[in-house]
C-alpha cells in the first residue's frame, strides 16, 4: 500500500475508521470492567478460622465452627458433625464486621475461640472483628441447649450515613 492510496483511504473512510477504533476501545473497557465486577474475587468465600467443639460430656455431639469472609462481611457458620463424617449447617450468623480481628486468650493470639465457663451445654463462641470504621468488637455467640440454637449477643450501634 503506497502513501497516496493510504491518504485516499483515510480521507474517504475516516469517520468509519474513527468509529471502529472508538468501538474497539469501548468494548475493551467494557470487557475489562465486567471481568473485574464478575470475577470470583469479588464474591469469593474465604475461611478465616475453624474450631471443633464437643457439646456433650461423652464427646458424641460435635460442632465445627467456621469464621468466613464472604462479600466483604464476616459470618460465623456452625455445622453439626455426624459419626459418618457428614456436616449439616445449624446456623449462619452475620457479625456485621468487615475485617478480621484477633485478641489474646490465655496468652495466645486467636481470631476465633470458645469458652466453657460452667459445663458442656453452657458455652460461648468469641469472634473478634472490626467494622468499616475500624472500631473493634468482640462478638459473643451464645448456645441455647434447650432450643439447640445460637444467638449473637453483641449488638452493633446503628451508624447514620
């Protein structure tokens, strides 16, 4: 292609070539943005911590507690463990925290713990975390042995935006 024919092509089709280049540029930007929005990272599920709890003296009833970061929120999931090794979800509790936290318990740093002050059926799960303003919270989840349910005792203040 010689320079004269290129000038003629450009002069005759410059609007078409300009629109084509603009369309390619916009399509590239749209694909890049959609891949970032729909990427697995934006809706990923990450297990931050895990612990096992026996809720009966004979070790028959066992729970697995997971601290999970999903969609920029921290949840606590509590599963019942069967003797065959299967898991069934008992409860999923939103801590209303955005960031993981740690605290010292017995001289050890931990981000998920349980305490058993009186007996097997009276235990509490401790879940530290930070809200969007980086205010620290120690979430306390209590087990009710009569209803076999879990309740988040910590109430976060409502923040006006």
